[in-house]
C-alpha cells in the first residue's frame, strides 16, 4: 500500500525560524565574511578602550561609590558565607541586586580600594556587551554594517559615560551584559524551539540580569518586538500572538517577582517620592519631556551632568512633547509593515524606559544619562536600518553612507572622551554639573562635602547654604550644612540644621549623634544624653554614641554609668585603644586598680606609642603608692608626647611628675 502524500499545513516548522537574510538593501551576505566580523569586533574593543581606558587612573567619587564600595563593610569584611547571605537579603541602595553586590565583593577581593581596578571591570563589561550586541544583531538580521553601526553607537556614545566611568553604576554594565546574552540565547531557542535546554538558558540569563539591575523587567516585551522583526515569528494570526505570549510566561513570572522585591527595597529605603510631593500630572509632564530630551541627546549630546535637578515645566513643553511622542508612535504603528525596524526600535525605546521614566519617581533627579544605557539601542536600530533604507531608495553609493557613519562615530568618540574627563575626581564631577545645570542643590551639597574634607570650611559653608536655600526641605542638605557649622564651632546654628534634617526624615543614628555633640558643646547635656540614646536605639552597637555618653557621665561624676558605656565600647570594638585607656581611667576613679591596669596594658599593647595610656597608668600606680613605677610610666609618656609634638600633654605630664616627686619628698 503506497504512502499517502502529507496534507499541506498552514504553518510549517520554517515559519518559526528567523529569517537570517538581511532586511531590504542591507543584505551583505557576500561581504559578511568572518574576517570582516572579526574586524568589527576588534574595532569595538579598541574604540571602547580609547574612550574609557583612562578611567583606570580615576578615583572613586563621593556619590554612591561610598555606599557601594568605599564605606560598605559588607563587601569588605566577613566570611564568604556571610557576604553571600547579605548580598541576597540586603535592600541597601533601595534595590535588590545581589549579583551587583557580588561583583563588587569580587573586585574588592582583587583590588581592595584601588579605584583603577573597579573602573577596569566596568570597561571590560561594557566592551564585552558592545561586541556581543554586534554579534547578536548580525546573527538576527544578517546585516553586517547596520549591526556594526548600532553596536558602535552603543559603545562610544557620550551618554554611556555615566554608566561606564562611575563605579557605582556597575549594575548598568552588568545587567547590559546579561541583557545581550539573553537575546543571544533567545535566538538560539527560536532556531530550535523544542529545546528545553536553550529555553532554560534564556530564563537563567534573564534571572541573572534582574539580579544585576531590576530595570531589565521590560525584556520579555523586547523579545515580543523581536519576534515581529527581525525574527518573523508573527503571521497575523491572533493565536500565534497568544502562543508567543504564553511561551514567555516564566519570564513574566520573574519580571513580577523582581518588581515586588524592588518595590519592597525602595519602600524600605524611603526612596519613592510620594504623590503629595510630586503628583501624577507632574510625573506625566516630566516623563513626556524626558523622552524627547533623550532622543535629542542621541543626536546632540551636550551639557551632560551627573545630576539634573527637577524644575517646574512650562505647560507648552509637556504638551508639545506628548504630541510629538504620540505622532511618532502612531506613524510607527501604521507603517510597521513597511518599516518594521522603525516600529521595533521606537517601541523598544519607549518600553525599556518605562521603569525609570519617572512615573514611579525614585530620587530627586528629573532624568539621568545612565537610564538610556539599553533603551537607546532601539533608537540606534531605527536610525541604522532607516539610513540604509534611505540610501537604497536614493541610490546612494555604499561608501557615502559608510563615510557618514564613520564621521559620526568618530565625532561621538571625541565627545565621549571629553566627557570622561569630568569623572576623574569628585570636584571635577560636581563643578561640571554646576556648569551644565542651574539651581542644582545636590551638586552644591556634594561639592561642599569635598571642600570640608579638604579643610576649606568657609567655602564649604557657602555651598551648603546655597543647597539649603535651593532645597530647604532636603534632609541631607541640612545635615551636611550642620556638620560644616559644627566644624567651625557654630554649634547653635548647627543644632538648628540637625533638627531640620531629622524633621525632614534623615535616617540612621548619625544625625542624632551629631546633634548631641553640638548640644554637649552648648552645655545642654541632658538633651545630648537623650539624643545619644535615640542613636543607640536605632543602632545599639554605635560606638561613637557610647563613647560620648561615657564622657558626659564622667563629667557629671556618674562613674558607674560611664564605666558601663565604656565596657560596651570595648565589647563592640576590642581593638579600640583609646576606649581601653579611658575605661582604665574611670576604673581608677572607682578604686578598681587591678581592672584599670589590665585595660592600660591592653591599650598600650594595641598602641605602643600611646602617651595618654602611659600617663593614666602612672596615675593609677601613684594612687597605689607605687611611686617609682608611676614615675617610670610618666617619663615614658613624656618622651612619647614630646616625640609626637604634643606640648599640652607634655606640660600636663610634667606637672604630674612634679606633684608625685613633691609628695615623695614631704
């Protein structure tokens, strides 16, 4: 019995496979040799290094780098198990991104606090992402030169500088790498949709990307766009669309999970701006204008700054922006069949920016260059394939389009190279921000912090005053202003600023402790005690608060309470030599000589040239009548005080020697 011919099917297996030929006139299968592909990869690596390589000589900056690296004890101390547990449970920096924390831990293990190594990691991650983006687009579309242009645009555009040159933005370059790897894995799955292993790779890489930065939640929608073009998985049948959506169910589940964790972290960190501070109308207005500004800066990346403050917008600006966005979106939809790359690129851009466009406002910035890291790839696709379409329609010679592309990339490289120079240190960064923006309280505040660290307190005060004037309800501005006033000894003014910082929501124990110190200087000890106790309620192991409480209690002759505070200090920080010496002095005052001597010995063991400890030990010995031993300790203390050029301490020790010797001769 003969075999019956198979019935024709509406869809065949080939319908699920991506078309590997180039779109329209960009087909370059003849030119797309292995050597040409390798040459483009080499160019991307060299270009990234030329633009960003010098950042390995740059320092950390005083904006988030402290929270992520320099002051973060969690990445610097503890066992591997402790670090791993913290990375996956921490909500620090108002985010849940354990893979980012782990990458910083690895860098600290490799480089310590040498900033160049941390910068190098960012550069290498960005370079790898640029190369993989080119290879992914090349394999998806079959178009060599448009893919190369998009990758080059991504690699060296000045808007990339913030993501690459800023150590704290490791999350950007790390999630970018996993984003492109996910696209590459998805392409492999589309070619063999029956392969569970390939689909698992897509899910796993997406999960790693979300653990680097939650902005990647929009990736499932990007995959749906790619299904339309260039993968060609749509057939116009609603059932096909339903199948493609259902296919991505695990990705949507991960997306929801990441959104929940991020919302919890941001709520815990009090990072989300409430609606009564910024209403919905203001958010929509700002978002519409920001969308347009990002497009403009793709073509004209001038006056870039690390922080753009929010300012009231004239009504015409959001109205015009909404009209422009709506018009382009409608055009992209209606011409999606003729220009599918424009449809995909435009909605890639719009969609990927949704988490950071300000509808859910996190922080005080109106926009940020780093937010364009992945979304503007969509615009690059629309521009590259659109330019190729125009060149074909107008019969331009290929070399003309190539020359224009080369000039554009070269110009962008020069601009980006110039932009990286402002990231060499904190002062350059904030001076540049003040030059490019107006009424920038954050820039004034951070510049003031640099100046106060240098001892330029008066100049710092001027910047803090401007910051508080521009944004009087900002807790950080008030706290920093108070710290500067405190350094100048203007404690009454400092008290007012610290109280304002607490009123406006300054968290942590530090503002309470700072307020308490100024209260101490004004003789308001009971109020100071109350503030130190508030600090300890927030953080029971806050050494500074225990130490200052001990000073207050000792001055009030409440020695038992002073001893209790100092015992807490040495329990929390056993290697704190000064605390051991002070505890010994307090124990001496209570007649507990043996305990006092034990702590003096410990202080000197920890700090062999500690003149005060020798002097205090001498006091204890003198009270015990061990005059010769006391004089030995005093003379050792005197030598050390003179060696360290401490004339006031040396004079006090000489007076003690005189009194002890006078007592011997009586």
